[in-house]
């Protein structure tokens, strides 16, 4: 039990980059920010998209110190973007 508790605390201390969920309501305003914007358009049901999303999350973790917006758009919901 102690090992699980230590692992849980360790996971909380890991810096996880925020990946913004972009949609029709916030997409345009996000692009208007004075920052670099990296957006992944993905379909959660698609295996290749799932694999790339995992890689996208890994890559975004290396960009913690870069002043940029990292976002993703679920195209199965946001079909107008």
C-alpha cells in the first residue's frame, strides 16, 4: 500500500503540459493570441490518431518552457473547424 501511495504522489509531482481542448467557441480566439499555436486535429476512434495523440502528448512535454499554446481538436465533434 505504501508503494502505491508513493507512486501516486510521484505522479502528481511530474510536470504535465496542458493540452488545451479547442472547439468552435475558443478556436479563433486561441489563434489570435500572440503566441505560437500548435494544434492536433484528431479522431479519438481512429487507431492511428490515438497513436499520434500519444506522441503529440510526449512531444508537448518537451515544450514546457516554450511560450506557446498546445491544443487539440476532436474532429468527430468539431466538424466545422
